[in-house]
RNA sequence: GCCGCUGUGGUGGAAUAGGCAGACACAAGGGACUUAAAAUCCCUCGGAUUAACCUCCGUACCGGUUCAAGUCCGGUCAGCGGCACCA
C-alpha cells in the first residue's frame, strides 16, 4: 500500500487541532520547557521555506521534550505592525487592519499545514489593542522612570518613506526599507535611554547560554571601551575642554586638539574666536553631509583651526592649537579629542596635512612614514620613559591625572540611545499628551489602550508628519493633568516595540490586569531556548533584553534575563546558491513542496539539508531523497515480524541509534540524527525484516521530525495509544558496545590492515593478534620495532625501521 | 582598517577530546524488472596507475609539532559575517 500523505497529514492535523493536543496549561508536577521562535511578520506573500527551517528546529526539540515528560510551551504569534501593510494601504486604499487580518489568517492556515505543534490558544497579534495596550503601558513606565525622553537632534531622515530612521535602520546611508539615500534633518525625537543599561546588558551575557558568535556580536554592538577623561585648560576662555581617550599615557605626544564641528565650546566662545565665519561655514558644510558621507567615505581629512582659542597640554604645559573637523563625532565620548599624531592614523593624516608637529612617544615604528599603533617602549614621556607595558603606563598616568585633578578613569560605549518614534500610521500610538501648561503628560494608565483612530488617508504629511496629525479628533484632547485643551503626540512606535516583550505575553496571553500574571511568569520564564535568525541577534535581542531588564528593575518580571539560551539557523539559499529573492526568481514556496511531497518531507528535508546553523542551497532532487526515505519507512510495514524485544543482530544498533538521535536533537545536529535513522533503515531493509519492538522505537525517534507518518503507522500497527503520548525511548550505554570490534592496524602511521578483536582486549593481547596477521608479519619482516601504540577500540600503530 | 567565522569528492555534507577521511544523501554511469517510461531494486562512484590486486597521492596553499594532523601551532591566499574616522 502506498503512503497517501495528503489524506494522512490532514487527518492528524485535524486531530491535533480538535483535541488541542499541544495547548498547555501550568502544571507544576512536570518540568517546563519554553521553546520560542521568532514570530513572523504576516506579509502578503505568505510563508517562505526560511520560516519552515527556522521553526522546524525547536519544533523537533519541543516534540521530543514532550515525550520526555516536559510540559512544553511552543507558542506562535504575529508581529503585524509595520510599513508593508501601510504602503499597501497607500497603494490600494485597503485598511491595514483588513489586510493584516487576511494575512494572519492565511499564515495561520499555512503553518497548520506544516503540522507545527504550536499552542494555537495563545496566538498573539501585536496590532491587537489588548496587546498594544501593554506595549503602551511599558512605554509609560519608561517615561515615568525617565527612560523615555524627547530631544532635538539631527536625525537620519528618509525623503522617500518620509520617516526618521534609527542608525540601525539606516545602515550604509541607505534606508532599510526603500534603499533611498538618507539625509540629515533636525527634529524632535523620542528616545529610549538604552545607554543606561549598557553595562547590565554586557554583564548579563555571562549569565546566558548564547552561541559564542551571538555574544560577540552583542558585545561589539555595545562597544565598551575603557580609558580616561582629561580636562584641558583653554587659553582665551575660563572653561576647560574635556576629552576622552583610551591612551592617556600618550599625553606627552599630544600636539593639537580636535573637536566636533557642533561642539558647544565654539558657540560659548564665539566672541573670542576670530575666524567664526570660516568655522560656521565649515559646520554648515558638515551638516549637509549624511552620517554615511561623514563616516563611511575614506577621504582626505578636512578642518579649520580655531583662531583665538587654544589649549594647554596639561602635562607639558605647552600651548597647542584646536581644530574643528568632522572626523570627530559629537555622539561619542565628549565630542573632543586630544590628537596624538605619532600613534593614531587619523591624527597623523590630519597633522601631515596641516603641518602640525608629530612627537614619538612609543618606540617601534617609523613615524616619518605613518602612525605607529603597536606596543613599545615609552620615550619623550617624562616619568613614563622606559616603560614597555601598556597597562602599566596607562595606570601610572591615570594615577597622576587623578592626583592632580586633571582627569579620571572613564568608560565609553558605542551603543547610542534608541530613537523610538516613526511618523507613520500603522504602529502603536505613543500615549503622551503635549500641554502648553504642563508640558509632556502621560496618558493615564486607565485610559489605555490609546487606540489607533480610523483614517482615510495613510499618506504621511509633507514634512514627514504622521498621518495621525491630520485627524483632529485624535490630536485635540484635554490635558490629563490640568484639564485644559492639549494636543496628542501623533508619532507611533517603531516596529521593534511589539517584539520587545512578546515572549512575556505568551505566558498569559489573555490577561487584562497585567502583561502577564505573576504565577504564569514564575512558571514559564525564562524562555529556555530561543531560536531565530542571525539578523536579529543585535537589534531585536538587545532591545528586548533592555526592556526585560527594565521590567525586572520595576518588579514586573521575575528573571533578569529573558532568554536562557539562543541559537540561530542558517539561511536557505536558492537552488542557484544565491539568497532567495523575488527579483532573482529563485524562491521556493513551501506549499508547493507540501503539495508534491507532503509536509513531513518538507520538514525532514529542511533539517537534513546541512548543518542547521549554516546556510545551504535548496536542492529539489535532495528533497526527493527525503521522500524516498519516508516511503521506505512506510514500506517497513510489509516486512514487519513479531517480537517484543530487539533481536540480537539489532540490539546494539538500536541502542546506538537511539543514543545518537537523542543527543543529536539536543545539539541541533538534526542532519546526522536523520542520517543515523537512514542507516539503520538500510540495515533493516537489506536484512529483510524489522520486528515490532524495533519498529516502535524507530517510529518514536522519527516522530519529532515526521509526526504525521509516525502517528499514522503507530496507530495502524496498534502500538497502543498515540505516539504523541508515547515515552521517549531510552538506551543502555552498555548495550551500545559490540563484543567484537574492528580496529585499524598502521605501520609508521599508514593504514595496512584491519583486524577483528574482542572489545576489552588489552594492548599485549591485541599486538599478539596483530603480529600474527600474515600481511603485517610480512610488512614487519626484517624491520626493527621502535614503538607500539594501541588506542583502545580504535587502532594499533607500529613504528618500525 | 579592526574583530570573528569558514575552506573536505561532481553537489549538500559526515568525521567525541589528535587516532581508519568522505558516514548519510543527491547527481552521474551501468544492470534488473517493464512493450516503454516512471517508480522500485542491485552494482560502481576522490585522483593517478592497473586487466585486476597492489601501490602512490589527496581535507585551500606553505611550513612546524607528533608514533599519528581535516582536527593543534606559525605564515599565506580565498570566501562569508559583524563593526567601522569609536578617539
């Protein structure tokens, strides 16, 4: 009988849904396992094979954990706010609510057709007002605690999307969404003070089990550096110029200073600076450039020397000039640097161009050619002379600076505050009222959710204003504090908002009193295992860790970290080895695969195609191989014989296979787990039979990968109950070993022969057997044995001359 | 530029903690079954040499450590990812 995957898969999907097989409740009698996958953006295009791979990993782990007795929470939801729905609305006039609901229905249907063991009673939609009520609640808590604030700054602005973008959304000077060039614009922006949590976010990494490269990326993103702040006296002004440096020990080599064009010291001393015209002109030029032009282009250094304002090197007492230049940024450190041209390439280029002295203070390079950035002996540096250890010389200088009150130890982070508003409709309204008398006032908690009003026109305003600004009913309100007429904030939150806490809501998705009950959070949190794409390990993960740490600090959650473990799957590339994209026409539709081969084949293939963590190209013919595998599993029914324990010839094979599949699943080595099952299947097929005991455990091993076919066979063959309620098979370590094993025999490290020996044989015994071997004996004839090595159960190596 | 990762047959990939390189699949070639095709089953499948056995070479490249290196060390090249005038 042929395997009719279409009917069988439908049958079991319906069974799971009707019986709520994977819906879970708190059960303190069992250990819990919370497996989390990144919830999708429900795009109109529907699901992608990448989704399948991303979800199949934890799906397989979760199904196995369930058989091992865990209470498994494996939820799904939709991250549904965002630009595509809004752009679609602008184009078609269809309200984002309508298209989003359609897309969610479509996505849900597709996910069900793959047979994922999601708890469908806990589905989340970030655009649901019962959900975003709590997103707004968290925002208000941050506002209350001074972590949400408004500031006027130059922002990255996309003239095409008409939105302000965070640095993260405008990498490379291009808009993340439409790829237009970004320009700089002065605007009032909402920020979340994530920088307050730099150190905690960094320290927290030592408590969690993330893949090493994920930790590293987060560390780089936070970008901690240690150094010193040093205050330089000014000639021509009373105040001091404060700089940040990582190498205070090079202070003797400082021959000039550079400040950012926007540095406030310029305006404070505009009367003293004689060439203010030139300075302002340079500043205006810089303002025109985008962040990209300022930072990305390797170009010649430019700048203007301040005329009438200079500084004093605090350690040499020499007067040194101050320049403004755009290679110093206002956003890092203090916006001012001490320049050490001999040992910093940028300072070197600048000094060379402007004819400034270059003083060597670290020996080892040739400063007539380029800056020397390596280590070496300190020279021309007073008390530091002769020191060769960087750490020691920095410590000595720091001590001196602190004693003299010139400077102190300091720490800097590259991470910047999070620009937290978009001038868009389809997002969570920021629950703030602007009152002429009271300033910014929080919408009272009991008025949440602050609902998105219905609008007709989704086009942003001409000046990048939110479409909400055109809704008078929405904008005009009364101040919650003084009761006088006031205006609502019309910006909405960025897409990262809803996904920053969704894993908490899954614990208790219908709670109307809190984001989740204490009881639910205590039982389910933290997420035991979070899997997703590498592209989300910095922004999304750092943002959500930040929110979580804040919620922990205000007592709203019970763990300091949200995710105990994080892994990432590799991309599925197109059959041509290129990244899948519509324009390249190399996109594989998972539903087509289900149509032709069935959902089990699709699932098995995405896990078998290669190392789960690495990118691998799609191969249609390899999919066929997985289909063949499942057909051969189905055909085992034709060669089934009775037996309630493993037969001798399969005992150790079964135990080894169970051991391998068990540990491989735990380590996400799905490809080798499947290979082990293929191997033993080949053994059964060529042997000509399988008995009931063997088949039962084989099916249980295969179940997490291919649940439909295994449910069906398990039921049809009458193994009792359902496979999703079965117990995960155990193995006996002692039975994984064979009595007789084959070992390799090498002479001088080269393989010459293989011999069978008993597994527990000792070296002397083994060597005796080996030397009795005809071939080895002849190889050794006339040679002198220098050394004999026996690696137990593996090989013998005889060194002979 | 800095940091990190990777490099294995025609292809995807295996190879505890230095111990038989190429598991498992795909593709290809040959055969069986079939009127034929598909499906299925069997055989071959890193390279050189050979009728065959044997033997030699082989994990990007060069060198080293070791009885033994895909694995460890030093250097080179290539590809990928992250950060990037971060002081």
